[in-house]
C-alpha cells in the first residue's frame, strides 16, 4: 500500500489523512463543485473533482470515485463514515477494481446493515436484544397492529437498512402507528433505497452505550471499552464520553464480552461499534452494529492512546498487529466529545449553512483536541451534514474533563451563522449532566433550560 484515496470530505477526510501521513502513505482527496478548495482537498497530496454538489452525483457516485482512484494511481480506499462507508456494493466494487478496501468485508456490511438479520445474529451470539417485530414493507403491512401490541408501547418504527439516527420515529399510541409506519417507510426508501421497517420496544429511562471493537478477520476480536452517547437530539448524538458515568464495572464487562462475541462470530475485520441500550437496572440490549469508524472514535483514542484509523490501515495492508491484545489495551482518565454543528437549536436544530466569517478554535489548552474540516473564510454548504468540528477533552477524571471542555467551548469563536455552541455549554453545566444523569431523553426533558 502506497497511496490511499479517501472517499469522503470534511472532518473525517482530514482525520484519515493525518494517519495516512503518519504511516508514510500518500493521500488522494475527492471534492464536489462546492468543495473545491476545501480543507480536505488542500491537505491531500492530490485532489480530483467528482462532480456537482448533490451527493448522489459526487460522493455517492461509485464510478467517479473509482475513476479518481485510477487516475491517481491509488491502491487503497478508505471510506470514513457516512456516504458509502456502509455500502457493500461500493466495497465490492473497490475490491473488484483490484484496490485494497480499508474496512470490514462486504458480507459483514450486509449482515449488520440489515437490522433484522443483525438482531438474529446477535441472538445467535448470545447477545440480548429488545422485543421487536419482523419487517414490514409498503405492500405488506399485514399483522402490523398485532406486532405493535406484542412489542408494547411506546415503540420505535425503525428503517431496516437505517443508521446514524435516520429513519427512526417514536410511537406513543396505537392511533399513531399506521401513519408513522407509512411516513417512515417513505423516508427509508429515500434515504436508503429500502422502504422496509420494523418495530422495536422503547426502554425508558435508558442510556445509549456503545462498545468499540476491533476484529482481525479470523474469529479473534478485542474491545476498547465503552462510550456513552445518551445526549442526543433527533436520535443523533451530540455529546459522547468514556467511561460512562452510569454503569457498573460488572455491566461494562458483560457488555464488552457480548460485543466481542458478536464481532468474533462475524469474523469481523477492523474497527466497528456495537451499540446497546441500558435500563436503570443495568440490563442491556443490542441495538445495532456500525461497520465503520465512528464520529466519536476520538473519545476512545484519548482514553486508550490508540490511533484507530492507523490500526484500520495497518490491518488492511497486512501489518503485524500481534501486540494488539486485550491484556495490553487499557483506558486512563475520562474523555468527552462535543460535536459542533452549523444549526439552530431554537429552530428544532435546523441546519444553518452560510459563510464562516470567524473560526477560531481554542489553543493552548491542556488535554484538548480539535478535529475539524473547515477554516475561517469557508462556506458551509447545505448539501451535507452540518457538523463543522469536534472538541474532545481529556482529564484525570470526569470533573476535570468537563471543566476543560467547558473552558474550551467558552474560548471557541464561530461567527457567520447559528451554531449549537451555546447549547453545548448549557448541557455541560446542567446539574443533571454534572450528576451523570445522562439518559437518551435528556435533551427533550431539559430542552427549555438548554435553550
């Protein structure tokens, strides 16, 4: 492996390039018309245009991405997260073209991308799952009401091919069921080209906990502990931390053991995340597996000292990872990540794209890491996810990590459009957050105070 095409944009593309450069690998960027001159394109050794702003004509266009790889002489592709990262067809196309795919096997992507199949595989591995239903399609909703009664209210209608918090809608009462299912099926068809949905019970109050795993493709896997991701808006995470302030060591170990069992059964390759919901009694249930690097992976890197992207690349190029054993993986201190979005919390978190007239990340802070894909003077387009930066704080304990994060957010200056910076500051100082009462309904429960 000599040259890696990064099939992505923004913050994650810049992040991948840093690890490539550390390993002595040349990098190739791709950019749409609105991303010409973007930070990720200037950081790479080479950059190639791939078409209009619309993602389906650029960052989702397999032919254009492979064309760029061929023109650049790249011999590997890293997909990052989002876009085609969990698209088995793209992975197969990369491999068919004779390039190295830096990610899990297409079979694993298929297995875990189909949420119903993933649930069955989790059960086979001995992992507890929530009560749920079989899938329903627009032309077959027979038995929907009975399935909902068996699952129990409140419940979630979830896209069978969904991910990233997209294609999930809550139903409180039977009167809302049919309408919500129809709407979610339409959304799923548009977002994932698969209109199937299924029903799943809602646990409340609950924590959203995920286990970072890493598989070697031969039935061996290790974990890198957990991240708590309960602070969410519209089912999407905005604050993550490790370790979780609300689970016992026994629950932590049991979840990690279950996650490793599933990854090992799958003969999983590389970095992945297995997500759970945990009730107040410490019972945990499988939600899904993300077959890619996660947005919040820096939380794990800050507590373990590992470079997850580097490990992905080393494994893909046949490197020796014999030293990556469970006994040698240790976590130290506490880390918190805040995602900064170009969005307006007061308007239901609607994206607020526009010119970035001021972008001054904090500097000189101990234990602070900033991951971003923008610079002052850039224009944030409305075509893509509005996340513009991540702030990660590490401290000897949770109190110190919170203190460092709060100070860093106070010094972060962003102007030109609405952001969630003020909202994040209020989350950090909220008494319930400080007390570790971080449940998935936190934002909904405290919304007026946070606004």
